C-alpha cells in the first residue's frame, strides 16, 4: 500500500470510527432526561424594599423607607397586565413630614394598566405615563405626564414622573406610528402630600391652590427612516401647575406692589383682595425630530401653546418653546447627553419670564456592569438656580443594591423652594433589597 492509498483509507475510516464511538451505549442521548418547568402566573411578581437618607449640613433633609410590589405578565393571548404600587413612610425628621406636621405614610399606584394587542395595534387602559419629546431634561412637548416633586431627582428624570389614568392607542404601519390618548380627569404636579397653599404677603391668609383638571386628549404621528425620525403632536391640555390670579385695580406701574405697600408697612388696614387658583386650558401644537450621525444623535423640539395664564394678573398669552439636544456614545461606552431649552411668552409685560434651561448628563458602567456612574447638571435663568448631582450605584448580587449621590446647588437667587433640590449641599444614601 503506497502513502496515497493509506491516507485515503485513514480519511474514510476516521468518520466511521467517530460514528461508532458516538453511537455506543455510553454516549446514548435521552431527551426525556431534561426537565422543563412551565411558567407560572406568580413568576411575574417582584418586591423591592428600600431605605434612603439624605443628609444636609445640620439636620437630615429626607428620611424615608418604602416597600414596592410589581407584577407583569400575560393573562391570555393578546392580553398583558402591569401593576406597580409603592408605600412610603416619611420619618418625623423628613422635610415633607415636618411640613405636614409629623411622620406619615403614603401609598401610590405608579402603574396599573391592562393592554390588548391585535395585529399591529395596541390599546392600553389604566394608570400609566405617556412620554413625548426627544430632548432629555427639557419639556417642550413632553408635558402630558405631570411630575411628583416629592420624589428626589438624582440623575434620572423618570424618577419624578406621575402616572395618571388614561387610555392610549397605538398602531404601527410600516415606518409609521399613529397614537391617540384620552384622560378623563387629568392630574397636576404634586409638591407635597397635603393641600397646596399660597400667601399673598405676610399677615394675609393662606389661599388654597388646589384645583382639579378635567379631560385631556391628543394625537401623535411619528415616521421613522434611515437614521432619523419625525413626530408631530396636537393636544388639548391643562397646565400641570396652578396659576395664582389676584383681582387687582388697574395701575400704570406694578399694581401689586403699589397696592400692598401701605399695608405691609402697617399704615393701613389689610384689604380684602380676591385671590384664586386657575388652571390654563390650552391647545398644543408641537414637533420633535432626531437624526443619527454615527455615534452622535442630534435632537430638536418646538411647540406652541395658546391661552397661557400669567401669574397675578391672569392675562392670557401665547407661549413658544424650542429645545436642541444631543446624545453621544464614545468607543469606551461613555454616554453623554445635553440640551438647551428656551421659552418665550408673547406678551410685553412678561419679558422677564422668558426662560433658558441647560442640562448635561453622563453615564458609564464599570466592573462588569455592576457599578453604574452617572451625572446630571441643570442650570435655569428664571427662576435662577443651578445644580449638579453625581450618582454611584453598585449591584452586589441578585438581591442587594446600594447607591450614593452627592449634590451641590446654587440657590441664592431662588425665591421659591424646589423640592427635588433639597439644599446647596447634600448626600443621599440608599439601600435596596429586591426579590
């Protein structure tokens, strides 16, 4: 046998031997030995226990414990359920508890909705949030969902979202999305867990600012292409925050200062000045777009609101908003985002209310994604303030998570308290247990 014949014989014999080797009794494969477990409805539950402490120079600012229960799962073909409720306990040294008069507990349904899907359309009914717009940290068109300012804003604006009861329908046709929503009783921003009041001046009675909104509805059309998308919105909405309106006599100068001056100095008896709280009902027309250029994502938004109310005078005016933002991810997975947002009121008497807001964010994961570092910076021209927060979150295992946030703010020119910015210097520690 020559060398060529021997090589051919070896090539043929090798796979035959392999077949005999794998086909022996020692390597018999029995698929019945694999145990499979069917999913159970109870698998959709998740529980989170958390305690957070915010320390400012001097005394604690926030001291809260919470228990959160979540459930999501398919009920039947085409039906999906999501439940998310959280109970928070505010200790007596918490600022919100001190403002209310003592320690207390509060439960909130953050989500409770049922969704039905058929073909390319879905209908979702119940307590939920609806996020419009594209530029992170600016709210040009993203104003359907109000805010809960009793939640702390660290580096995620989603933390302060306030869900409301609504019906949302979506249909997807090729690259097009059609969306409509209806809210029978809209909710407003929450600043504290008791009734919101306003005091015209020292010595005057506190006026109740609580006011209920009525129904809201709107539509959005979105088209997506290669590296871009464009959304057009139209809605009938209420302002998320009440406007204080005072019935003042006409004056060529500042009517409020002119009227109150003698009473604040004690030279005249206190007048009976009618004060009421109003919610502006307006029409919104807006658009939002984003364009991807490699690792860079550029974003733009613009909107027009009619019938906006001006504080104190109650005049109606129009409002224009625009925002420009970006997102950029480096080759090392550093994620940056930022935006600039400007507002303008079409009224010569409120030029000082034109506002510019600047936001900047950063995010990066370390240590096999167990450590998440993030940063959020904010600056506003009216009311004037700036704030910076750095957050570190570490996942120890499948159950334990800890986070540390350090915040600094410049509040010298701020005339009103902003609950999501606790102090000029603050440190927040949080411990979570999830199962």
